[in-house]
C-alpha cells in the first residue's frame, strides 16, 4: 500500500471523527436546551400551584376568621341579654339616665325601660332610684319612659325615686316629674320646662353671594324647614303651634306628677331653670339627698344594685358595623330621587 493511500485513509478517519464529534455536540446541545425548557415550565407550574394553594389557604382562613368573629359576637349578645339571676336579698335598684335622652343613646327609651322593668320585677328590690344627670333630649323618648314609670309603679306597688346629680333639665325633668319623689343637690340645675326647634337661615347670605336655591317639592309646605329657603308667616305659625302643643303636654305631665307640691309662678313653665335649692322651694323637687342617702334613709335598703343596661364590646361592634352598612346604603339611595 502506498503512502498516499495511507494518508488518504487517515484523513477520511479524521473527517469522520470530526463529523461524529460535531453531531454529538449538536445532540448534547439540543438535549441541554430541551432540559432547560422543561425545567422552566416545571418551575412555572410549581410556582402557580403554590400561589393557588396560598390563595386558597388565605380564603379559608379569612372565612374561618369571620365565622369565629360572628360566633363570638352572637355569644356575647345572647349572654348579655339573658335574664340575670334574681337577687333575693333586700336592696335598692338603680338605673342611670345620663347624657342626651335620644334614640340610640345610652339614655334611650329602649335601654331605660328595659332596665326599669328588670329592676321592678326583681323580688329583692324594695324601690327603684333613677340617677339622673342629663340636659334633656327627645320629648318622644322622655314620654315613653314617663308612661312606663307610671305603669310600673301601679303594677309592682314599689316606689320610684329620682336622684339628680348635676342637671335634670327639659326632657330629663319630664321623666323625673313622673316619679314619686325628686331628690337634688343644692347646686343641681333643675327645670327648663319648655320646647325648642332650632335651625339656621341662609337666604340673606345667598342673595349677597348670588346663589340660587333650586328646591323642588310636591306640596307647597314640604320644604318649609329648609335653611336655604325663605320661611313664610303661615309656616312659622304652624311650627309654633306644634311647639305649643308639645309644651302643653310637658306642662300637664309636670302638674300631674307634682300635684299640690308645685308652687306655680309665671316663669315656671317659661323654659327657665333653677338651682336645686330653688327647685325645692318651688316644689319642683322634694328634698336634698344623694343616692346613698336615699337608699339608706328613705328606702331602708342600703345595698345598691345597678340594673342599667350597658352595651358590651360585641354589641358596640355590631352597631358600628350596622352604621357603616347603613351609611353605604344611604349614599346609594342619595344618588336617586327619594321621598322624605
């Protein structure tokens, strides 16, 4: 065999080896690329599954949290509203009337009436003291409480006394007048037997600013309390007639409750108020005394048991939640025409 043939064979083998190496490298590169793509896809799928599991866990946890919250709320409300154990030993029952007398307030008719009923129904209570410290409020709420005082006294044959701290004015005195006796401090503020309806009128200012009020009503007097519209003389007289009517109801309750003890003067029902000492002299109150003195010396049962109803944490949360929901509904309704 010649040297040329040998060299040719060697070259051919080298070429074949090079081609094989290139082909192997290409296959390896393709396999490596395919493995990388599979790894990326696998990571994406795994990450998506993890996110879905985390979202499900959060959703389940959130639902369980709300369920636990409402279970605790309902348990607190039901436990709070359960009838308390009757205190058989003789005692003086106490119900607080403090702050504004209004629907939804601590001194609302609903709260005070339910507390008074519980106190009077207790076999151990010898009498009920209403501890009053209020500037007044709604005549409707006060009227409901006053009527219930009269009913409970007749039903249970137990006395109900009013003990005044700083003030017992307007609607608060409306309530106190229905009790058997009123005890005050010498410096207490008592009276204000009158009714008011207040507001503002901006018509003059609007004229100066060039502002036009566009109020549409069905009924010529529907908007007569609107502060941006002028008030006619007929509307003013109608409002005054309403106030006079409520005032006469107030006066009737005071006269019926105080009876012959009342030393009526021209200013007594004018809306003026007096000190506790002056109130005793005028017959608006009976005597001086604190809650402990009345329980000890008048009722003869020194132990005091407070029957006042107080909202617990759960009830306050429910009310706030309800108020927030109501505000949202109100805003939604305001966007459409309403009849009010």
